[in-house]
């Protein structure tokens, strides 16, 4: 996981204190772009990141970033494609902001030094699945995220942004009015660090690592969502997880993604018997929507007792060379002894992207004053129940820029967001086990003064169990009775994690990153599980075998928040925000 190689010790010394105008957690596209925007306006900014500066999902992005640049294209067409992909659940006002302001923010990214591929001097625009226009900017073929991360991290190192690498953000600090005043973190050597700031921005990415099989970077463990939950923020649409149909099926964490663009160039899926099966599943065959392809692969594997299917990229359309068109994918396959131009590639579906997250308005403001969120951690509702390919880098960029704009004039008092009131009353759905509702007063098992973990309750074991349960029962196909059983199993694991975390109320110790990360994985998994259990329909990334169709009464967003130790839920209206 993200904290590998780190001592899992709580600190005993008083926390080192840092004061800044703004503290930002995370150094992917969202965190770095927000930090650069704030610093450019003269603010004093600290970025806290739990591993090295460039670790995260951003550098893994292959396909590109979508924006209406082409003469034939327009924000309106981009809006329509996004709404169509979102399966009836997109928050239209947030989508409008993203598609209309997207091109301007992408131009700024280029001005900051990101180089996108060009053809005859013009920016080259690819067309991806479910986009009706050519609108996807890419870099070095399939290395778009690497190029964006390179450009932003280079800039961040060159101007006054302090970056604290290998520093794990643990818990948000709240004052007596419930306003966020900074955070508590733990450094690589186990020493605690306190950050005080006028506003705090969560940009910690998604939650892929709560599943046993994922494309997501090891550091992507849902920490920001868990921290926001413990601070009382609204968490939205957690049941909507996108499963990518084609990751390289070799034992690895994370799993390497074989982009949809390979099928776009004519590669086809074959089952264990060497037959094309997508032609009998969907009129668009191998280019059907991601969730349809992922489910068809899962069914085909079940039917034939196989662990994976095959991708045949040996003959691409128009004689395109896989080696030249997809250099990164080609060379990664070669590392595993697979030559895409001669061999079939084993592929299987994996957890890929989280449509839900910390509920925000279109300025990144959460329901907790002083706390903003942007990037994959946040949820303003732009992706609805299913993300349109290449919209996530764009969303991260646009709303990180707007979060910076909203944070700059913030005076440190209360605030009014543009979020609409929930529909109906909040009602209880379950209890967050013991200390997982708040880390305050929790020392890490095994840390100095912390005592030893109880047998069977060590965090590495709990982590693996949670990840296996989530993959098995809250993965591509969900079933009511299995989910109900799994929720009970999760409860037991959560209680074990708490038993293993001895009480330590002398204020000197903090949990170590290993235990804290596992607690975050557990908490976020619990939120996904409860949301999936509540939503008795199928829509976008959420598919239930016992409720296989979308239902009109479910066109609303699931909200969860913590009330004491109780998780309560309500629904937000479809629009989520006022314009
Ligand atoms: C394989 C792959 C391919 C993809 N391809 C595309 C694509 O082509 N187009 C597209 O639009 N999207 C794509 N995506 C999705 C996109 O990459 C992500 O949604 C986006 O990069 C998220 O950016 P972010 O800044 O929110 O998070 P990330 O880039 O994931 O960064 C999160 C940061 O938070 C830090 N962090 C986390 N927890 C803590 C903590 N407790 N304390 C301190 N720091 C913490 C991490 O270390 C990291 O720096 C892809 C994703 C994957 C996995």
C-alpha cells in the first residue's frame, strides 16, 4: 500500500507546527494545480503528500484530457455527451461549468508547460468511446498523465510552494464551531506534524485500493474521503465505481491498464475458447460502454471457469502498429513477455475510478467551512453514475482552479455554499465501529506506549480481508443477500481494528500511517457498501443482479455523513448545486 517501507509508529514528541495561508493534501493534478494557482496569487501554500511528489493516479492516465477545442466541437456537444454517459445522474450545473471553462483551464495547463501531441502544428485531438467529437488531447501517445504530472511538479518545485513529501495527513483539525483549521499529519520518521491554515484543500484522489484488483496507484486509499467523513462532511454517490474492462491480467498491484483506445484501433476480445463474445452482447460489440464490457467479461469468465479473457491486438485497423501507437502499453506488455503484435494479451476487469466522493459545490466548497475538495476525492456530480472517458483530468483541473479562486478571499469564518438542501430527513443506516469515527485519542498498535495488536487483528490482515470482500461482493456485479452478509463481515473487521488500537488520551501519540491507512480503507469501503446496499436499482457503475434496471424514482444522489458514531443518509436533488 501507499505507506510501504515506512515505520508504522505513532509519535511521542509534541507535534511540529507549520502555519500557512493554505494547506493542500495531495500532489496529483488537482493538488498541484490548486497550489500553483494559490501561490501565483501570492499566498503562502504548503502541499502535504504521503509519498513522493509524483506518486498518484495522475501519472498513470493514458488516454488524455477532454476539452472542446475542435472547430466542429462545442461545450454544448461536450455537455450532451457527458450527460448521456452519466446515466441520468449528472448534476447539470456542474457539468456546464466544466465543459464551458474546460478549454480555458487546459490552455493554462499548456502555459504552465504541459506539451500535448500536435499534428501539422495544431493540437491533435483523439476521439474516444462515447465522445461524439474529436476532443481528447494526449501527450506522447499514451503518456498524458505523466506529462501533466511532470509539468506541474516541475513548476511546483520552482516557485514558493513548500512540499512536504512522505507526510501522511491523518486527521482534520476543527475549532469549536466545526470550522476546519488545518490538519494533523505524521512524517516518515513517525513524528507528528500540525498544520494550521485559513483553508484546507483535500486532493487525495480516489479509492481504487479498497478493492483487491485495481488500476489505482498504491497511495490511492480514499484517505481524503475518510478524513472528511470524520470531520462531518457530506459524502456523495459512493456506490458508483467504474470498473475498467481491460487491465493486464498478471499478478500485480496496481494492475496495468490496457486503454480502450486499443479496442478503438480495432483490437477485439476473445474468450477462453478463442471466440468473439461481445458481438452477441451489444450492438457496439467490443466498443460497448465500459460497464457493459466489464460485466460481459465477468460473465464469460464465470461461464468458462476462466480468470481472464484475451485481447487480440495483432491486426489493428489500417495497418496501425501497436508498438508505435501505444508505446507505453507495448513496452509494459513486453516486460511480461507478451508481444502485442504477435501474442494475445490476457485481460480482466478491475476497479478503476470513483464517481462519488466528498460533496462539493462548483467552487470546491464542502459542507464544512474552511474545507475544500477537488479532483477524484471530490464529488460535485459531474460524472453522474458513470464517467465519460477523459473527463476526470478535466474535472480535476477545472475545479482545482475554482477551489483556489474560492479559497483566496476566504476570511476564516463560516461560509455559504451553493449546495442544495437534502431531500427529506436524515436517517440512520449503521454505526461506524468505535474509534473509526474519530482518530482522536487513538494510538497505533505496536507504537511506543501503544501495546501489541490483538491476535488476528493486525492491520495488514484486516486490509487484505476488506479488499477481498469489496472485490467479491461490491464489485462488478452486486447481489442483495451477499452484500448484506458482507456488511456484517465488514463490521466484524472494523471492530477488530478498533480493538487493536489502544486508547491513548494523553494527547502525545498519533496513529501510525499503516494503521490509519487501513482504517481509512475500511471506512471508505463501509461507505461504498452502505450506499450500494441502499440503492435498489442498477445505474451506470452500480449493477445489482436483484434490481437489474434503472428506476425513475432513483434519479437522486445518495448522501452519507457521520452523526456521532452513526452513519446517517439522505438524498440530494439531481442538480446538487444551484448555479
Ligand atoms: C490507469 C489509469 C488511467 C487513467 N486514465 C485517464 C485518462 O486517460 N483520462 C482521464 O481524464 N482520467 C484518467 N484516469 C483518472 C485520472 O488519472 C484521475 O482521476 C486523476 O488523475 C485524479 O487526480 P487527483 O489529483 O485527484 O489524484 P491523484 O493524482 O491520485 O493524487 C492523489 C494525491 O494524494 C496524495 N495522498 C493521498 N492520501 C494522502 C494522505 N493521507 N496524506 C497525504 N497525501 C495523500 C497521494 O500521495 C497523491 O499525491 C486514469 C486513472 C488510472 C488509474
